[in-house]
């Protein structure tokens, strides 16, 4: 039986914290930024912890 391959796209998009939570970046920060407010763009810079519902699936994809 061969080794399982990790999903390379997911592995580049998500990181695991020391406590086992999944860290992700926010969406909507790539283009058409002129129509978005300064405050909105500033809040999109920061990374957040992924929701509990998605965490199990993401962990399987990145390992």
C-alpha cells in the first residue's frame, strides 16, 4: 500500500498551531481592492483559526 499524499494546495494554504488548531488566511484580499474600504482591507490582513466544522477535513488534507 503506497503512502498517502497530502493535498499540496491545502498544505500551502493552512498551517497547524502548536495546540493543533488550523490557521488560515482570510479571502477577498487579492484584487479589486479600490472598491473596498481601508478598514476592511486592514482586517483582511490577519490570519484566523479555521472553524471547528472544517478542521477535521483540513487536517486530513494537509497530512
